[in-house]
């Protein structure tokens, strides 16, 4: 086996091992290599203090999460208020961690008033200790807004 | 076709993609540890057993989430257990790293990596072919490791249970989603186990030592995270 391996192959294998271990430490090997903060990871809401508002074209989108404080591993109510445009269908809300694939975690929003949508969801806890989460709200045929905020573990 | 069926494929694919990212972070150190301490001829079988144990635990958790119809009730019930498993995994990786490097300092009990120590003999026994069932048991236990994507699938399992018509259907729906996810993670972890277990890699003393140091660091990291969890 040893003889059949080329020097190049051995180096490649060794680098792969280091790469995997780096990934273990970071929780994500791709991120371990890429690294560095990005604007995507930046917190742009203080959800613990109250609702957060974003603009999308002519639309004003406000997200609130209750109860406060917003904690991971608890049943949460997500309330989305949209003004500036009449929506014919419910927007879609997906929860995730910036820069980390946590699997599909969609909050099913239902219209409770003309411009208010509500849904139940859970923000899960990441064993890495990272507390920044992202709620991506997608308006079909219009675009999407991202609310990036910290939760309490 | 029930409303849950398309989700099986979704979470199978999720498991596959998450496997090459997140799972390498949580299960990777254990998989590498097992590979570096196993004979190459037993490697694939043992990794299959380990992963089978993990998927069985996932299935049971999914079934429970489906039956309860609540992720948060299940999560709060197993929190202490998960914390313990995270610390246990850290200790296991740490000991394996120390044993591999020959740095276990506790005299006659652990020895210094030599074959005469109690720990080394236990380790050799653990690595023997007849104890392969240990890998299944290890997988069953470590399937409880806290993991974000696992939680996400458990949320879906609970939702699938809520929309089920009977308790049995709720259990099966939840279990099915978690098993699909677990099966999806197999390629990444099997590939990683195989790569880490390559004979020529293990035969390289320097690489082996570096791997030992990295395993010790990962083990300590796991223990700290477990205590803080």
C-alpha cells in the first residue's frame, strides 16, 4: 500500500486530515478554510429589546419574536407585519445560522390580519456556542429580507 | 402519498449536505479516533456498525418527537443526558489521543502507551474483532450528541407527528424523517473514516503524532463545550 502511494498522494491525504481536524474545531470544514467575518454574519437586529424593521423596495417589514427574552430551544411566536404592499400570499420564513447549514427550519406563517402574519417555531441551540441566528423572509416574486440577531442559550 | 413523504427525500438530501459540513465537526473526531485505532481490515464493518447505532438512536428520538408532537418537551427531557454524552465523547477522544501519542501519565493503570498497561490492554480488547459490537453501542450512545441539524430534523419530526392520524403513525413519521437524515449523513462519515484509516497514513509516525495532538485538543474542546452546554 505504502509503495503504491505517490508522494503527491501522501501530501494530499495529510492535508485532508489537517483540513478535517480544522473543520472539527470550527464545526464546518469549509468555513474553517474560508473563515473570517462577513456582512452576512453581522447582527442587524436587537430582537431581545423589541421588534426589528427592514425595508424591501416600498415594503416595510417588521419582525417580532415572543416571548422575550428570545431563547433557543423554546417555543416561539414569530409575528411579521408588512406595510406598503398588499400581499396575495403568505411570505416564507426560514431560520438558520449565518454561514452554517443547519437544515431546513421553516416557520409556517399564517395571515392573522390584513398585514400581519404569525407562525410558531423553534430556534435550536448550536453546541459550538454560537448564538447568532438569521430569519430569512421571502416574498415570492418580490425578494427577501434578512433579520440577523442574537438569541440567549 | 402522505404529506410527510416528500420530506423524507428532503431530509435525506439535508443529511448528505450537512454530513460534509456540520457532522464532520461533531461526529468527525470520533470517526477519526475509531479509524486511527482500528485495524484496516475491520474498518468498514466497524464504521457501519457505529453509524447503524447512530441512525437507530436518531430513529428512536424522531419517533419520540413525533409521538409527543413537541420538540421542546423532548429536548428538555434529554438535555442532561446530551450534556453527559458530549463530555463522555470528549473524554473518549482525549484518552484515545493520549493513548495514541503514548502520553498517558498514570503509571500502571494507563501506562505510557506501552502494551503492558491496563488501558492499553483494554484498548486492544476494544479494537479486537470480537468486540465490534462495541462500535454499535458507541453509535447508539453518541447518536445522542447535541447537534443543531439533528434538532432541526426533530422539529420536523414533531410537526409530522402533530399532523398524524394515530400515535403509531406519528411515531413512524417522526422516526422515518430522522432515519432518512441519518442515512444521508452516512457517505460523509464513512468516507472520512476510510480516509483517516488509510494504512499508509497510520504508518507515518509524524502524522500519527500530529493527529494525536489534534485529537487531544478536540477532546478538551468537547469536554469544555459539554460543561458549558
